[in-house]
């Protein structure tokens, strides 16, 4: 008999069972994802990472999970540069599309300037904001 357990602190081994199980299911269902991490780093003059973009490519798509620009570089076109670098690498990996989500109105505008278009919204995520999902053909 199975039982359910709710936890805020699953172990890495417990999470691995879920991830590996889902990956095996998806591989059998739609084929291997060929998931591969992708990052574009912003480094300061000393070489320290101060921001950048982090995501992955899988099933022919680039997913940008995190994009952070330090305050001193905001408004300089850095978001567009980061996205362009990630998109170029995704194309080299054979990707045909990219997607990203945000609840920041400023980030949404920046992504739309780079050719992303809205394909979904989740109101009040977080409360008072709308989480917007955007995509772009590569």
C-alpha cells in the first residue's frame, strides 16, 4: 500500500527518483529531450559573475529560467544582448523556439522588444501582478 508524505525538505535522492522517473516516462512517450544547460554570464572587470541568464535547451526549445541584470547595467540593452547570445547558442543546438516567463512588467516589455510574443497569462501570480508567458520562433 502507498502513502503520501508532504515535506518542505525532500532529499536530493528523493527528488532524483521523481526526476528520473519522469524523464524515463517522457523519453518513452515523446523521445529523448536532449536537455542541456545554457548560461550567458555577465562578468565584472575582476572576472566575477554579477548577473546573466540561466536556462536550458530541450526538445528543440530554449527555456530561459532566470535572467538577472545588476541595477548598474539596467536600461543599457543588456537583456537583449543576453537573450541574443542564448538564442544563437540554442539555434546552434538545433532549437526552433524559445520561451520565458515573468511577472515583471519591465521585463515583459524588454522581452517583447526582442521579438517575444505573449502566449499565456496567469493573473494574480503574485497577488497584484500577472505572470506572463512569452515565446519566440528561432
